[in-house]
């Protein structure tokens, strides 16, 4: 286990590589941003917005762009920026999680009250629950069942209504250093190759399931991208064009416009030190614990890496936050996950045990693991 020399990204992340100087590609991207002509990119973004307005007028439709939203910090920023700075008329699309959290519901309603039309898609909860349990058992992932519909929804609506532009937020291939793709373009049609989907689609999950059809997972199935391009529907990453895009900047922007976070919860229970991420579903919290047990890093490490790269924390100070919060999860979120999956806690932890990296952890009891490593220090 080796860490990036600049941030705290470990090479145990299966889609991360370190270069010959032991620096991750996300840090290299951050370094490269100083050479980007941001004025030229902003000019191009305004041109894209104007092109979308003209296409919408030609097609006789009311909306010139689609934005997939959860109501969180990034999607709130995207929606308001598109409307106020680009003069677009966006149609917001919410692929709602099964059992949306209280704060997630409040943030979704806040976006609506900011003056946006929103389509809220609620896929069959029995299908989503089934997919969530299946992917938890097969992949040790509690979030993937929901993420398929979250990603697909904006593309589906744009395709059905022939809306000319899709605005996505952050290209994780750049900001998290996913070098298996290395896509440095502005095209969000690279979404299907990001870590969430890994080039797969909902039909890959159900191909051996006799009781579930393609029609059952329509809202989890991304449309054919080549067909959408032929219809002259463009998809972009907003982060590609904006120098001011940042995790903390987007949060502050959105708080000023009514965003709520998990501010009344002990941050140790969340496994992070900033309470404004992944707010729409409580399943994300135990999922981050499982990620920590798989790869030796969790939610707090992700946040710390952003803060180091953007100059808010030194690497040394960030280590403290990782030690304090990473891999923590309140028992109430484990209980909620077991209830949703219709499992006992013993069954839950038996599945998790199959995915724990025992080169990095010692098991000391049911659901109890002790790391063998120190954050930021290379471990053999």
C-alpha cells in the first residue's frame, strides 16, 4: 500500500495509479489547472449555452438543457449556475433513491422552491431493493443499485424529449485520478466509463434473472449514446469549464441558497468531517465504511484529498482528520441498511467479511476491524 506523496490517495484504490514520482493523477490534474486558459473555456461554455438555446427554439421545446439533480451541493450549484449565469432554462431530473433521507427530501424541495421545474423519477422500489441487495452480495456495494438510475435519468429524459444539452457536474476521471480512462475532454458521454458504471449498464445486472426484464429496469438503463449524438444532443461536464468549481466552493454557494446538511449528527457516525456530501440516501454512509474495509480509505480520505489539492489543508493536518473520522459509521446506519436489505446484522457482516482486505485489517469481532496501516505512511 503506497500513498500519493502529495495527497492521501492510496494505490489500493483499484482505479488509481501513481506515476514514477509516486504522485497520483488527480494531483497532476490539479497541477495542470494553472496552465488552462479559463477565459477561453468560459467563452466556449457560453457558446454552448447559446447553441442549446437555438436548438431548443428550432425544435419547439421549452427546455434547452437537462440537469440530473439529487438536491446536494453540486447539483444545486449546477442548476443555479445554468439558470443565472448562462441564461438557460433547465429541466431538472431527480432519479430519487428508494427511502430518500429526511435531509435529502428537504434539499430536493429547496431546489424546487428556487424556481425550477423538476421531474422526479421513482423507479419500482421492489426492483431497486432487489438490485441493491444483489449488488451488495456480489460486489459489496450498497449504493450501486441506486446509482444506475441516478446516472441514467438525465440521459433518458434528454433523449425522450430531444432536449439539446445535458449538463453533468464533475468528471471523476480527472478530479479523482481514474487513469484507466484518462478522459480529459468536456464530453459527459464519458459518464459510462466512470467508476460508478465501469462501462456496464443495468441489463448486465439482470441478464441471468428470469423474473426481471429489460423493461423493469428502464430507468436504470442508459440510452444508446451514439443514437443521442446522432440526434445532436450534447453532454458536458460543467467542472471542465469553471475555474471556481470545488467541493467547498460548491457547498458554500449552495448553503447560501438553502442547502441543508447532516449538521445535527456526530461526524464520527458519518465517517467524514464535512457534513454536506451524499445527503439523499443514508445507505451511502455504511457503503463508505465497506469501501474503507475493501481498500483502506473512505469518505474522510476523499474529502482530505480535495482539501489538500485545493490548498485548504496540509498533508500533515489532513492525516489527523483521516485518523479521526475515516472508516467510522454510526450503528443506526447499519441497522437501517439491514432493515432495508431484510437481513440480520450477522448476515450483513458475513457478506461484508468476504470483501474485507485482510492484508490491511485484523478482525477482532463481528463488524470490528483494526487497521494495520497508518494513513499517509506506505505499508507493505
